[in-house]
C-alpha cells in the first residue's frame, strides 16, 4: 500500500510517535494535517529522547520530506525553536526537506492568552486545554480573520491585519476576560525575524502531496490527538478544536479522496486521558498511580499527569467505524506486566439500558457504568519479545480478545519505549 494514515483511537497519547517513526522508514513523505503544538510525539532513537510537536516524525529519518499541512495551526515562534533543537541534534539538516503549507494558520500570543484566560474563568467546568491557543486559532480560521503563512509574503498587509486583530483581541482580553492584554509592540518586532526563518520552507503542500500520490510513492499521514478528542465525534465539549479522524487527511493534507489506502489505528493496551471530560473505564487509586508511573503517563506537551483506565472496547469499535480502520497497533503492552487480573470494558450500562456501541453524541458518558470482563495477567518482562510466540500465553490471550472485541486485526504490538521494541505482524507499506 502507498498511502497510510496513523490515527489515535483514544484520547491522544496512544504512542503514535513510535509507530509513525517505524513507518516513516518506508515513506518518501510524512505529513501532519491537523492540530498544532498541543500534540507531542515522543520518540526514543539511539537512547536519545526527542519530542516533536509540529515537525512530522519523518524528520528523524534522513532523506524524508516532512510536510506541515494546511489543516494545522502553527505557533511560528515555537516552530523556529523546534527546528533549531532538531538541527542541534543533527536532524533536519537539509532545509529542502521541510515544507510548510502557505495555507496553515498562525497561532499568535493573543490566542494563547485567550485560551488560558477562558480556562481560568471556566473554573471547575474548564476543558483542561494545553493552553497553547489551539481553540482560539481555529476560531479565527473559521471566522475568516486568521493569519496564514501566505500572508507573510506581503509584510505591510500582514502588519496591518495583525494590528487589527491585536486591537480586537486586546479589547476582548481586557474588557471581557479581565486578563492582561498582549504586548503588541513586542509581537510586531518578532515578526520580521520569524518571517526570515520560515519563508524558505513555504510550499504548495497540497499539490506536492497529490503529485507524490499520483507518482505512486509512499506517503505517511501522521495524525495527532485521538478519535475521542475529535471536534465532531469526540466527547464534546471536552475535545480539541480540530478534526482528528482519518478523513482530515483529505481536507488538511491535500490527499485527493479515494487515494488513501489504509488507516492504522493506534491504541494503548490500556487507556489514558489528559484534561477534563468523561472517561468511562477510568481507574482510581493505587493501581492508576502504579500504571501512571510504569507507563510514564505524564503529558509530553504539558507534563500534566494523565488519568488512567482499562482498555475500552466500546470506544475502540467506535474509532474503528469512524476511521474505517485497516488494522490496529497496540502500544505499551509491557506496562501491564504484573497487573492481575486485567479488565476490558466490553459494554456500557446507563441506567437500565446496555450499550454495546457508543451512545449517540457520546451522551451521558459521565453516567456510564462500565461492564468489564476479566482476564488473567502475566509477570514476565515483555521488552525483548519480537514475535507473538515469545509472549506469555496470557498476554497473547489478552491481545486476541482486544482484536476480537474491537473488530480489527492486530498489525503491531509495542513492548517497550525503544524504537526496536515492537512486534510487527503486518506493515501496511510492505503489504
Ligand atoms: P487543546 O487541544 O489544547 O484545546 O485541549 C483540548 C483538550 O484536548 C484537552 O483535554 C487536552 O488535554 C486535550 N489534548 C489536546 N491535545 C492532546 C494530545 O496530544 N494528547 C492528549 N490530550 C490532548
């Protein structure tokens, strides 16, 4: 297969970075198509840890073209820092290999200020955003008042639109949110150096993606966040502000519909969630603390502790349907070593009604009583396993049951943090 999308099936943090890194080895082009630096893909390469927020994970493979697609909202100052960090570690050495869409929107400091001030005002009802201004930047995009990379081409027009936005946002910050306005003069002074750094990377990325697909070369689409955080199908309003599903590859990446060959869904062997909102299979108490420590479940973007839960097969089936999943990559199976018994949520109970599928509009998820089945655990260390046969029988049974309940075949199983700690059953690019 030539075009593959890697999509989170849970609430983000499924370990997509590791799978993207593996698949990027076979791709000519790696594309991010939604979200911004609210995502953070952590990769361990040669013992060194890299956190990528906006640059696609293909950057860690020499010779790959990395695309920041039109569907993204980009903090340009954070992007300059990310590029510099990668270069310091001898990555991204060829500037021709990073392409930023003219149509991607810019996240400005007033977006961040609004995001944070709103969360503060919401108090207990807050979404628990990353605070990086993602929602307000997408609002401006939809309101047709956002600034895009393309606008940087005309400095005078850019300045005048930025000044207009600044004025409006500062009034809103001061008078409605009762928050500190953004220092406009400082921001305006930062634009020219940022422009000089990023203009050379700008490209018509949608045309590039369509061209590469037409030539039959391999393209990897790197999803961020996860299905349950999707603006349309997630646990609204406790979601992010972009479309996180495979279908966003077309609008946010420029791939012509019909050209996507496979969707690989990524899921942890258990579940995590950062921020507020319903979480039916959440675990409380000592076991959640233990899994959080074992799995290092602290946000890569914000450092916040993640909430931890059992594998939820209802949301897995939902994600499989919404994304038309070809296969499932399960990550972090090793973290469950020593947990006995294991539980899988196979259905929800709300009041007297049982739901085998996601209730419409994810309604009343905060009132769900999860229905669990129990499976025996294992005590062996899994880190060295490179085939299913090398796993303990109970681990294989757990995997079989997850595949069966999710209705999707297993393609990969992660057994540790290192690049090579993975069991590959089927690689979509080699299929
Ligand atoms: P925002 O995307 O910063 O607006 O945050 C909205 C919600 O999405 C919050 O609950 C965040 O914790 C969550 N979120 C956004 N990006 C990620 C991610 O990459 N992993 C996990 N949660 C995320």
